[in-house]
């Protein structure tokens, strides 16, 4: 065994070599972790796309129509201009409102306020739909929010008049 004396920078050089190897390993770790992350992200995106495919196809086939049951609402002669009545559509648990506007149009919406689900009423003086909970206002002709906290429109129910009877015949999907 030789007791060779270390050169002036011998210790530093050994330390540098160790650090260099550490750094190389760390670079590899980062590279492999990034690659693994990208692979998982792509895999998750593909899985999500495949999982939601039936929903997308259904929406395309329905052409924006969410429900299409035909339900009798009332006799047209029982809903005078400037008046409204409540009904349920498309199920008995989903409250709705039919408005016969002052200028003679029939408009129907599910009437749970899109803010916090309070019932919405027809306010004939101003010809608007009003949610009294936080003073949310909706346009009676479109169901779009026009004042107050609501940000989304009311679900639109399509109506048809057959022999003086008003029917609900469909509900449109209007936002995602
Ligand atoms: S619940 Fe209708 S405005 Fe708040």
C-alpha cells in the first residue's frame, strides 16, 4: 500500500466526480419522470374521450334535444294573454311554467332559477320572469338572464298547440 500524498486538488476532483454522477442520475430521473407523466396524461385523455364518446354521440343524434315526451299542459283558452300557469316537464319532479305573453306568444321553461333553484314567476307588468329570492330576472322570450345573480338561461321547453290544447313536446339543451 502506498501512502501516496494527495495532489493539491485531488480531494476536490473526487468530490466533483461524485457530484457529476449524481447530477447525471438526477437528469435521468427528471427525464424519465417527465416521460412517465406525459404517458399517463395522454393515457388519461384517451380514456376520458372513450368514456364520454356515447354521451357525445347521443347529443349529436338528438340534435340538441334533451327530452321529447309529449305532455298536455292546458287548454289554450284557459291561459289568457299576460298570464302563466305551472306544470311539470319532462317528469313530475321538474316544475315548469307556460307563459302566454302580452303579444300572444307561448313560452315555456323549467322554472327553477339557475342561481339557487328558487321558483321563477311570470311578472306580467314588466313582461319578465322573476325569481324573488335574490331578484333574478329572465327574458320571457328567450329565458336568458337579464338582471340579478343568475348567469345561465332557463331550460327551454318547446310547445305545440293542437286543437286548442297546448302540449310540451321537447326540451332543448342550451348550455353544457
Ligand atoms: S335563487 Fe334566483 S336569484 Fe337567487
